[in-house]
C-alpha cells in the first residue's frame, strides 16, 4: 500500500562477554612463591565469580528479551510519517528489557565480588603461607 510501512523486530542478537582480565600481583610477591600463589588464587576467585554471573544471566537475558518481543503489538501498517516513532517504540521495549537485566547482572556481580572480599578471606590469604 502506498504511503504506509510496517515495522517489527524479527530478531535480536546479544553477545555478553567479560573484558579480558589481567591479574596483577604486587612485585613484592614473586611468581612461584606461596604469597604470590595465595594472592593469585584469591584474584582468580573474582574472575570465576564474574564468569559464573555471565553464564547465569545470559539465558535470563535471552528469556527477558523474548518476553519483551512477545509483548509487542503485532505489526500493522502505519503512515510512513510515523515509521520513526514506531521504530523508537520497538527499540525502547527491547532496551528496557536488556537494561533491566543488565542492572540485575551488575547487582549480582557486585554482591558476589563483595562476598569474596571478606575479612575472613583476607585473613586466609595472609595466613596461607605461615
């Protein structure tokens, strides 16, 4: 039909990755020594926590976006002059779903990182080598 368009979201592709991590250990702790290995093990707990959160939230994010897409109104012809507004509405619905889940991911990540950095863990690292 002349002068009208249909807009819809057919597919959403999202890739979640953690930035490459470099673990630094103070120079006073030499590689291959117990103090170095103790600190490195602690830092690897942080790395594992990040990886676990991403693995847990990736399927949740997919489900959340799928629900957001399913809740959208079915495509219908609109005047060409309204096409940009329809695109913004569609994009905003997906962005709300993504951003809400990313906020939840970051909150979970923060909580897990805080659970690693406890006084007891610091005492364990300090006492690990006698």
